[in-house]
C-alpha cells in the first residue's frame, strides 16, 4: 500500500533535479536512494556510531571512511542550519542593543532598529 510522507522543499528540489537527470519518476528516485542508503548502512565501510562520534568531536573526521564522511557532512550541514538556544539568546540581545543581527540577500549587515520615544 502506498503511503504519503512530507519532505522539505530543499530535499524535493534535489529529488526533482536528480529524477530528471536519471530519467526516473520522483518516487522512483526516492526509492533508489533509499536502497542505496540501506546498502551503505549495511556495508562494512559504514558505521553510524563513528559518524555520531565525529559529530560530537570525539573522533576526527579524517578517521571516517569516504561513505561515512558523506553522511557526516550531510548531518553537519543540517545541524549548522539550526540555531541553538545560546545563539538565539545572543542575537536577541544584539537586537535589544540595536547591533548587527545578520546579513541580507546582498551580504550587507542588517541592524535591528531601535524605536525610541521622544
């Protein structure tokens, strides 16, 4: 029985592009990648515990196999896209002080504007 799942727009963009390049349906491309991922995880060149250790800084990424490095990089990028509570608090404080809080699409520093009562 077929089932529906939700995937992020960023993932679907990659799936659509690859499915066109490989002449597969979107579902076929996802199924293909699932089979590849499962095979890699079951291979002798892949150890998820080592990837977790590298993400936690317990081992060097240079100690990972090429397959493990690929998964580590995907996981690292995903983690870096999410802010932590300390980072959120840091930028909230900068906003309160009217300091720079990020970059706009052109790479210019964005500052929080303070509204002062006259």
